[in-house]
C-alpha cells in the first residue's frame, strides 16, 4: 500500500494563495503506468497498491511564470505498514473484533513459545542419551578388543603347545 499527500505552501500567510501557484501532479510506475493525475490543484492526495517492482515517481509541474517564482511543496509519501491509517481502521472496524483477533494471535504465539521450550528440553534429553550411548559403546569396544586379543593369545599358546607336542618346533 502506498499513500501520498501534497500541498503548495502559501508564501504569504494570511493571504489567499495566488492562482499562479496551482500545480499539476502525476504519479507513475517504473513501467510508465499512471497511478494518479491531478491538473491545476493546490493540494491533493493519492493511494494505490503497488504491483510493479521498482521506483515509483511523482512529478510536479507548474505553468511557466513571468517573472519566475519559487514554490514550496509539502510532500509526504508513505508505503507499507507506515501507509496504513490505523486510527481510521480502528474506528471503521470493531475494536472488540480486533482485540479478539489479537488474543487469538497471542495464544498461538504462546503455544509456539511453549512448544519451543518443550523441544529444547527434548533435545537436551536426546543429547544426554547420545552421550551415554557413546560412552557405553566406547567401553564395549575396549572390552571387545580385549576379548579378541585374549582369544588371539590363547590360540597362539595352543598352537605353540600343539607344535611342541608334535615336535615340529
């Protein structure tokens, strides 16, 4: 959402603005599509939904003056969340409905928050289980290597004694 307001600043406060201070305003998209056009105005506003990506342009034109004059234009351009007029939205809609929606959103956020803490606790439990299993597997590996070496030693002792009895050694 994009909104804009503009007005020509009166150089002589307290006096009416001269007719020579009327301007022509045009707002265009990056592809040249016109979103707002006002001719011979002193003030105005525009609002549109930006659908094209890129830089939108506002041009202010004034009639050729003899002698030349300087004009000051007060221009306010807002887009996105800043463009929303929340006070009018609250007046137009039901505040109770908005409050109810906010409470629903708060409950959803709270449940997501609680779920995140639950998942963190579960992750800690899983890490402790992983560390415990790793430790047990390390001891089992050491025991397995010890058993293999013991069996290999017993086989060597048996073969040596067997060959000595057969007098091959």
